[in-house]
């Protein structure tokens, strides 16, 4: 396998290729193939950008047809047919059935740009600088989003102080600590030393922090806390949204309505770059051009994005995810936990974590390598990267899902 070109010419910042040192050539749904013809089952799904799998026929056909039609490819934020069709479908089939009333902002086509826009807007609306975020959070790698993110290595890359964010312990960190009461105290105690925030930013399912679906009651209390203190609630649904949790939005299970929602990754349909900021209409106080991006509302992404939404609705992806979630949970409970009493797991929908934090040594690094050798792609997350993340395409066939889980079991047995 010739990787010399990448090693000689590409920056040291590259990361995933170090865990999966092969040159990939083709892919279909949940299978990837490299230059040697070896196949791998994908439990990574482009970090959540490929909920509908690699190269889904329906979405690819829509893209090819549009390219051949001579349609507009780049238009900044001018009006186009793909944008109108995407917005109409999103409103009719995603927002309205859930009783959600949002305006849609197209920032630059990345998740971090959506987060930057959301936080800028919250500060503009409320006239306050501070923002609350949670330990274990990952919200992006640009400066504003990075201030919210807690991973030490990521923050050290900034090269400067990351201000105006107060990090709150995540609810799973200290079971004896009522984090909602703690935040309430910070905002009411005139000796807390903490400025009242413009917004609280939360991942309803914290992914890179170690796969932590936040409790429904806790999310409901968080919504009530924001209402009590006139603070905006921002839900970052970039990784756990688009059906990943079993609902289109990962906050749906709590019956809450955030003030602002950030969406990206799989909203682009099949890995096409697209990001949205959903905001309550009364919060739409932007001046024209006050947050822009040359590639905002990318036309091909809008075409693919609408096709992805159609796939979600017509194939009842949410129902399928909940059915497949039961397969994963049963396998982890009956086949993985008995391997060693120190192993734990948690998750929701088709995002699960197998926890090795009770082990000494870098177990997950060895496990990722063993999985890769055995034909399974999976990454590690959480504190000290002690959690193996299982995140296959939502459209994965049952047979491949079970085969991938069997490879996981085999690989754990090998390293133990």
C-alpha cells in the first residue's frame, strides 16, 4: 500500500488515516474497499456525515441529473430552485409535523460555522457575552466553537485564550451534583463570580465526550431553567441529529423546543457539505450580510440534502433506527459485557459507546487496530479516548450490522 505521498506532502495534522492506514477506493452503503481489494464494514460513517451510507443510489442519481441539467452550482445566497425545494420539503415534512417553527439560516457549509453563527446570534439578541457549555462537549475547531469545546488537545491548538465560556460539569460526571440547581445558583448568587450567559449550548447526546445520551427529565429541566432566566437554549444536533438517535432531532424524545438548533453533517445527504442554523423567528435580528460565507447553501448539497430528507421520510429511517438499536443493545449486553466485568456500554439509536475506562493502558488504541485488521472501521472517543464509538450508517443491512458486531467481539477477545 503506497502511502508515501500523503506522509511526505500532507500536514502532520491528519488524524483518522493514522488509525486506518490504507488507501480507500470505493464504497457502498456500509462497505468500504481499499486499493488491495480488502473490504471493511464502516462503523464510523464519516463521523456522522453518512447516515444514508456511502453513495446511496437515489441521492447520487439526483446529483448526477442536476449536474447534467446545467443548473446553478454556486450562487452565494441568491434564490435558486434547489434552495426553494429544500426549504419547502424541510418545512413540510420535518419541521411542521413536529410542531417546530423555525427560520433557516445557511451559514458556511460546516458544523463549526453553524455553531459560530448560533453563538454570535445569541450574544447579539441578549446583549451578553458569556455562554454556558458542558464538560465533554465538542462543538467545532474554529475559535468560537473551540471555546465551547473541552478536549485539551483541541484547545491547545488554538494558541491563545478562549474566553467568554463557563464550562459546567456534564450531568453524568457527578451523580450527586444537581447540575441544573448548580447553574441556577450561578445565575442568582451575586457572589458566584460568573456572568449571566446569553445562551446554554448542549448536545442532547454528547458524542465525542464518550457517548452520553442526556436524561429526558434533565433536558426538560434545562429548558425550564433557560426560560426562568431569559437565556437562550442552543441544541447542537450536528452529530446526533438527522435520525441518528432514532428521531430526526435528538432532543425530540424530551419534548422540548430549543431556541436555536445547529444542524450539519448528514443534512448534506451523502457527505455533501451543508450546515443550517434553525432559529425561532423572533430571534432573526441579523442585519443583511452580518454572517456570511462564500459557500453557504451549496447548491449540490441542497439537491443531495433534499434527497436525503426524502430518504428519511419515505424509508421511515427513524423506525428502522429504533429497530436496529435493539439489535446493537442486545448484542452488547449478551455478547460483549460477559467478556470482562470491567466493560461498560451506553448509547441510543445507532450511536453507541463501549467503555474501557476501567482498564489500565491504552486498550482502545489496540482495539481500533484489531478491528481494522479484522475489517471493521470504528473510532475512539471520550476521556483519554477510552470509549469505542459504534456509529454505522443508518441504512446498514442487518446482516452487515451483525457481522460488524461479531468482528468487534472477536477483536476484543484478541486484545484481552
